[in-house]
């Protein structure tokens, strides 16, 4: 029986709180991630981290893009703990997050407990270098090339220093 396509983190389980070290209040570096079970024919992976609860989970108005990676090679199955941008696997590319910069921007919600989705796509292609692309441009480029997708959801609420 084949293993289902899945993504996980050794630092938090699906639906649990993301440790502060991986947030804007901590080191603001990505948590370690691991995936397995991609379908045959996978030529690359794309990863996006999204917050659909921005700015307030009681009245969300936008999905905030925190991180976009694409062209992760098919032999790579891990993002190491606190990976620095310069240690991306050969060939991997980053796109702009909603702060208009490349790289990871950790959870730092202005109010309430937000949900953060680490969504991984197995693709049947390797994308061209898209330069300073946005998630919307990457999403459009992967359309029709997604063999499978999986996600891990973590939550985070800012620590209130005044309580």
C-alpha cells in the first residue's frame, strides 16, 4: 500500500500552535517540514504558507501570503530547522510574500488566533525562473501541473505582554 502524500513538522502537529521560535516574535525562520508519498512523475514541489484569517479571524478580509517556494527538487523531502534563504536546495526558487520581499515571514497576527496553512504541491514540471513573482503568478504557472497536494495547518496568537 503506497504512503499517502503528506506534509508534517516535528515541531507541531496538524492543528496545533506553531512554536514562537518560528514566528515574527521569535527567530522568524521557517519550521522544519517533512513530506513523503508524492506520486510517480513528480518533477518538482511548490510550497506556500497562507493565513486566510487576515487581519482578524472574526472578520477575515484577505489571505496573507507568508512564504512561497517553487522548483524544490523531487529528491528533496525536508525543509531543515530554521533554514536560511542561502541554504535553499540547488534549483529551488522563492517568490514574493505579501510584505513584497523574498523569503519566509513568520506568523505575527495583529489580533486573535490565526490559522497558517503550509500547502505543498507535487508538480509534473519544473517552472522557469519567475524572478520576483507573486504567489498569484506561481499559482497560475502551476495550474494544470499539480499531481497532488497536501497541507499542514498550524495556529498562532501573539503573546500579550500586558496580561
